[in-house]
C-alpha cells in the first residue's frame, strides 16, 4: 500500500539504516540472482553500496 501511494504522487521510498539482517538477506538475494526477479530497477538511482535502487514488481 505504501509503494502504491508513494508512486501515485511520484515519490520514491528508500529505507536508510536498514538492519544487518536485512542487508544480509539482500546480499544473499543478489548472490543467488533472485533479487532481480523480485524487483525492477528505478532509473538513475543507486543505494549507498553502489547497487541500483530497486522497487518491488507487482507482476
């Protein structure tokens, strides 16, 4: 619901200071090439670790 509302007004949602457990999960999903199946890239933006910023895909 939050993603739909932020997208509707043209905003981008990003979580700063993510807990270590979430960072480890994201690294695992990247390593196994699963993250790209769960997200779509948001153009021109990168996270603090240099990876493309992503958003969840509905589809």
